[in-house]
C-alpha cells in the first residue's frame, strides 16, 4: 500500500483504516521506524539488581536487561557475546551477570570479566569480548 502524506495540512487526509491492521504494513513499520530509533523503556531496577525484559514483546522481541550499580542504570543486550545465550532469565539481585551456557561473566555495566578455562589464552579477552 502506497501512503502519500501531503505537506499541506489543509489538504491532508486521514490514513485508510487498513493502514492500522495490515500485517505487512506493521512488519514494515517495525523495521523502518522502531528498529533504527530509540525507544523509551519504563521499568524500575534497584541497586545491584538485574531485570530482564523484551523490547516490543511479540514484535521485535529484543532481549534486554536493565541493571543498576553505583547509582547508574544500564540497558544492555541480554545475549551473551560468546554463543548468544540469554544471560539473565529472572529478575534479582546480582553481583555480576553470568551466562549459564559457558559461564562467561560480565559486570553490571556490561563489561566483560572472565570466562572459565580461558585463563592465559592469547589475545583474550579482545575488544570484541
């Protein structure tokens, strides 16, 4: 469906009703409007805690985690940088974020801390970690 928006508000008209219920238009808007833009998240997280959430559940399903330490709130990807496992599955008080897949650990601000079995590995961790 081609949507034309008239710059002149005096001649502009309301969008057709199909715009609001067409599944393809909805998917297009998710990709063109929501994916490349900032979204406002309303959620409380206490000091030393992590709270997993999903951005636009049922639509984008982007796994995020809110953390708070040193009075700073962080919104992080809730996907491990190693094998893409979900890191935080339940809200709670945590000292670090730990991936249950291979044990990779991160600080509450998202910085990499360690991975079991990789002590002494060359060039590890790298900036990608």
